[in-house]
């Protein structure tokens, strides 16, 4: 998502102003001038399904069903991650980059904060069966079954 603003900077042109761009100029990061992300939070989508939200070192996986998943990921496979998830799971990536230890029970305030962020992403970018205010048309009857 950061490619367009970065390439525009490198080309010396102004990014398009007729739409909202969710990407940021990553050139300072590529030059090693900055190591922090220019994003307050990141959304992880699988097809049209909002799977997780990340803020700093915190990543919250959101509940999901097999029906929420696009056709290419409805079945579990080794190393694939969660196909279904009954409850949210929270990970501190600074201490657990492999996402093996759910710390949601010890951090209900962070879970609540990231769930609010997820709602903002849904409102803006959509989710399965939720059309976001800034979501482009998909033009499929049911994009999850395609």
C-alpha cells in the first residue's frame, strides 16, 4: 500500500488527489532515516475479511468462521494460521514474533482498544458483508465464494 506514494515521490510527481490513499511515503525507511512505521495501525485482510489489527508491537487476531474466508483459505493447512477463531487473540510481537502465546486475558484494555480500531477499519474499508465508506466496488455476487 505504500508503493504508490513512494514511487510518486521518487518520480517527482504529486500523488493522486481524487481519492484517499492509505499508503504513506516509505522512502525515509528505505534510506534508513526512519525505522518506525508511518502508520498508527495496520489492518490485515484475507480477501474481504478483516483478520487482524496491529498497533506497534500489539497484534489482535479477530474472530472468524470458515464462511468468512475466501475460497483459497477455507481449509486448514500446515503453517497457514487460523481459519476459524472463536475469540480474539492478542500477541505482543516484540516478545513473540511467532504469535504462539495469546496474552488477551492479561491485557483486556489493549484488546478493547484494538477492537475499536478494527471497527474503524470496517467502517472505512469494509469487511465480509460490510461495505465500507471508502471501499471500491468488488463486482462479485459473493467474493468469498469466487
